[in-house]
C-alpha cells in the first residue's frame, strides 16, 4: 500500500488518537472507517435531496408512486407461505 503524508492540526490529531484508542483501531483504520462513513452519509444526503426535488414535481412523483405500487405487488409473487 502506498502512503501519503498530510498535515492536520494538533487538535485533530489528538482527537483522532483518542477515537482510535476508544475504538481499538489504528489511526489508518479509523481514518478509513471515518471516510467510508462520511462517503455513505454524503451519498444518502444527496439521495434525500434528489427525492425532495422529485417530490416537488407532482407528475414525476406520481410516476414514482405508481412504480412502487407495481413493485409491491410482485414482492411475494409466486412464493408459498413458509409454515415452519
């Protein structure tokens, strides 16, 4: 793995060290985890914004609602009830 050096403030470094200790992780593992969580949160925020924009268009939102209803009817299509 290639390494890259970045500069961060002393406060950020201390916070990272404390979090790493609390989580039982190395600084690298903590940063990887934090980045993964941040990217996921950013993705979900963008999805929520896109849905909010879509909801403002009543015709488009009705299309989404109709598509969801169509998919809901197929959820158990052809499946037998599991009687365990």
